[in-house]
C-alpha cells in the first residue's frame, strides 16, 4: 500500500507543480523564482498528499478488495462428481451426430 500512497502524493505534487508554473508564467516571474516556487510547492504538496493518502488508505483497500472476483475454481475437463444430476444424465444419453444436409435444412434463420 506504500506504493499507492507514493503514487497519490506524486500525482498531487505534479498537479501543484504545473499550476505553479502556469501562475508564475502569468506573473512573468524570473526563472529562479519559478524553480524555487516549483520546488517548494512540490515538496509541501507531496508531503500533504502522502498524509492525505494515509487517511484514504482504508477506503482504497476496501474498494480494491471489493473488485477482486471471488468464486469457485472449476476445471471443465473434470467429469461430474454426482451422476444423479439431470444434466449429467442427459449428457450421457446424448449421442454425437454430425451435421448433415438434412439437418442443415431444418435450421431457420431470421430474414
């Protein structure tokens, strides 16, 4: 979860950096002033973003856990465990027959 916190903090810091650059360019600031403002804003917003990510961590973990699919792993190559099932009995009774021209004529299509 530390990786997510760092990503959130870095994202906030980059947004603050871009906004700082735009505001400094709008004010016609010198290059050293722009660099100083960028460094300070990236550091402060990065630290605040990391702290905010600590508070968001339980919510993020809960959402990530909810997104994980839960279910039973099945192997389709296995034979049915219980032969008394209706489906398995029908499968045993069914015989394979190839598709012939006669059967092809019986297939209806939407026009």
